């Protein structure tokens, strides 16, 4: 059996190691990381700007809608007051109990009809307000979700 003798220097010799190849690899990795970070920042910035615009639009729409609702409520109150005052004037001219009961009955019927109409009007206005207020945020959320799915 032949045995090969190795010198002590051969056993402890380090393989040739090229630092420039390692530095190039780290540089490429760092450049790639910086580019990915820039892209992520740009996307986050755009998303934040879109969200800010949506919130501003939402607040403006909410303010305009609440003003509209308030005006409708004032108009309804004005109609109720006018109806009540005209009823009081009619009651002052009553000649008999039967006439008073007839006036009272027609007043309550008309008041109930007015309340139903006013309630429908307020519900429609509130529904429209909710849809208008939620639309900008919904649009931004849908856009963000589609971008997330695409990525």
C-alpha cells in the first residue's frame, strides 16, 4: 500500500479567495435592494397621496351633504309650522263642535301625510349622502386591492 505524504503547509493552505468577486456580488445585491426600496417608496407615496385626496373629497362631500340635509330639515320644519299656524287660524273661525272635529281630523291626516313625505325625502337624501361620501374611499380601496393582486 502506498501512502502519499502531504506537507504540513499543504494541509493548512487556504484556497485562493478573490475579494473583488465578493464585493461585486454585494454591490449588485445592494443596488437591487436600493432599487426595490425606491420602487416600494414610490408606490407607498402614490397610495398615501391617493388616500389623502380621497379623505379630502370625502370630507368635502360630507360637509356639503350635511348642509343639504340641514336645509331639507329646516324646510320640513318650516312647512310643519306653516301648516300648524294655518290650522290655528282655521280653528279661530270655528262655529260648531262638528266643524272643529272635522278641521282637527283633516289637520292630523294632512300632518301624517306630510311626515311620511318628509321622512321619505330625508331618507333619500341621507342615502345619497352616504353613497357620495363612501364613493372616493371605495374607489381608492378598490384601486389599491387591484394593485396588490397584480403584484
